[in-house]
């Protein structure tokens, strides 16, 4: 894949919007770092973020929206959350709030969690792209997983050249440090990640993943999960892959991007089934398959 670098302009934003609506991720500046933005309502597009980054596990992603009204169509804001949003948005604050049941956000974005991290960015490039696309954008930092966060377009190119189609070059970012993350999910506020905005709230205990950068396990089904199953036992709901058909299939074609996009949806479906146990077919441990298997091992633990 050729990675083009275009200076921030109306024409460049239009091209970025075209790619995003076609399901591709593009790199764009926020006031904190450059983000790798994709349509948060399109699971396959979100899977391409993980594919491009080589992300080792499916951490929840922050969703960027143009304003508070758009955020409230996705998440449930109590008085505390709304007060923080009104005080600090647009700006480098991410609020983790309960996800609305009627939200169109892909399950892969939240890693299957009932909450979502939302942010209204201040940078004109991300704002222009949000308004051109008309959809919420999932956007972790635009760098290969484990490498230094990018604050210039050339940092993105060094890390992701050949993995994404476009970088919108807006020069150096203003803040250079990822957003502050605060959980406002009922009860006292909890600080999940320190960042540019100082919030007077105690740090969360890290016992569960609610936002990027936390190292606990993610969503796990309520039922026992058996890995690498070639066939289902009588009491199991089998999630297939490739030639292993199952009750539902991650990807009949054996496509790992499709499998990643469908993973959390099918785990939810299996968990809601009448079968008391879940089994899942083997997934190759390469590329996105390694991320899928990492997630499944955590879910089965």
C-alpha cells in the first residue's frame, strides 16, 4: 500500500473523508497526538486500525465526535459527566460513560464493554474530518503498537508507512501527550489516565479495563469458553472459523480482518444462547490472528 502525505486543506480532508467512508483508516492530528481514525460504526474499518497498528490485544478505543450533542447520542451522561464536558470540551479530556443500547458503535470499538470513551477534540483537522464524514471516529494514536506516540506527520510515516493510505499533515501537535481519561459511570469520578487536563478525582484501581492503557482482562463471557475446538460438544455453542462451520462463523473465507470485526459480536451472541458452554475454532496465530488469540485466552482464563 502506498501511504500518501497531504498537507491539511479542504481538498485533503475531502479525500480523507472518502477513504474513511470506504472503510479505511487515515492518520489525522488532534491537539494531543496524531490519531489513526476510522468509522466507529464499521467493525471492519475498526479492525483495520488494529491491523495497521499491529495492536497486540483488542483494547477499547476512544471515539471522537464533533460536539457534546453527538456524544450524548452515543453515551449516557450524568450531571458530573456533563459538567466536565461543558468545562473541558473541545479539548484533551476523554470521558468514559455508559454506552447507549441504541448506539450504532461497533462492538470492537468498546472491546465488548458496556461503556465507551468519548472525546470532542479541539484540533481543526480532526474537527474538519468529523464534520466531513458525519460519523463518530475511533482513533487511537497513529503509530505501530508499542512505539512512541506520534506528534508530527513524519512520526506517523516512519511507523505506519505502507500500512495506511493517507496522512493529513497539520504540523506538530500542540499538547504531545494523550488525553486525560475520567470514568463517569455512576458514583464518584475515577481517573483512569493522567493527561494534559488535571482532574480532581482518585485514580481507578485498575481491576478492569475501561479505557486504553490498562492491563487487566477485557470483556469475558459468563459461560466457560473452550479454545481450538474442531467440533462442538453437545452442550456447546460453536463459533467457527474457515472450514469449521459452527453455529456462527467468524469468517467462512478465513479472513482475519473479517474475523476480528465479528469477534465481540459473536461472543455476545454465544453468551446469549441457550447453550451453557462456548467453543471456538482454531484461529491462525499470525497478524490479527495473534490479537484475536490474545483476546480469547483472556476471555477463557
